[in-house]
C-alpha cells in the first residue's frame, strides 16, 4: 500500500499507520527516504540484523539508481 500525503495531517496519519503496523507485528522491514524541508534527505533502513539492513540499503540504493 502506498500512501500519498498532500499535507501535514495526511503525512502524520501515514506515519501513525506505519507505527501501528509495527506495534502489531505486521511490519518486518522498512526502507524509506525522508525528504526534509531544508532540501536534504535521510535514508532509513529497519530490519532485524545489521546484515539484513545492509542488504536492504543496497537494494534500496540500487532501485533509486535504476529509477533515474
């Protein structure tokens, strides 16, 4: 499922849904790029082990390169 947030309230609601899914055990891994208001961004990778986080990071960055 992809949430499209068009304002602050929708963004907060989408993040709350992710939090609820994580708390319910429905979220095993997460890769996300957070774009900040100052123009910078932060990549976040959540997984059970450092090895898996490294794999997610590589997959995510590879996909970003392929899209551009």
